[in-house]
């Protein structure tokens, strides 16, 4: 008989990681939209022609996001291999000596680095927006209140999901 924890572990970890991926992508995208709106561009055409500011913002963000995501993926996979080779403590070398599950590898080397890249680049967008608000003319109060409330809500969800995914991992005590 298969233990319920054997099934619940991967299922919970994948579901939580998928939710974290979607929430961090949404929070990141929201921050870019707020930056764009702050600059005065309230409408865009995805896949179409847009003002130079919008195209430049998106190009810069794609370059930053994919560079960071690729580097984090490469680092995570290299660390997993090195941990196995040199007996370092990691999810890929559990302290009890068991074989790490294969289902953890796509999360470790793909999903989680992309979540981290969304979170980091989203935080940079928050900082850029904050600098624009401090240095430029004051924003409409209703727009600003809605921007703050929505952003706080999405980033709180991202933080909550991050902790839930970490706590749900059967290997969270490996470190």
C-alpha cells in the first residue's frame, strides 16, 4: 500500500509551485503595467505596435528576466549535480541517505528559478515605480491608492505561497 504522504508530497509541491509561478508572474506583470501607466501609457496592443517607451520597457524586462532565470536554472542544476558528487547537504542528497525523487528536479531546475526571477524583476519594477513617483509629478490619488492596494495584495500572496511551498517540501529540513 502506498502511503498518503508519498502521493501528497509531490502533488502538494507541484500544485503550490504552479500557484506560486502564476502569482509571481501576475505580480511582476502588474508592476510593469503600473510603470507603464505612470509614464502615461494606459493602452497597449500585445503583439502589435506600441509606443517606444513601452517597447523599450518590455525589451529591457525580457532581457533581465530571461538572463536571471537562465542563470538561476543553470546554477540550481549545477548545484544539484555537485551536491550528489561531493556529498553536500541539499534536496538532492537527503540527510537520511535516500535517493532524491525525480519529480523534484523540474521544480528545482526550472519552476523555482523562474519564480525567483519573476519575484526579483518584479521587485526591481516596484523600486523603479517608487523612484518615478518620488522624482516626478504627483500621481492621481485614486490611481495611486488602487495601485498600492493591488500590489500589496499580490505580493502578500506571493510571499505566502513561497512559504507554503517551502514548508510543504518533504526536503525542507535538508538544509
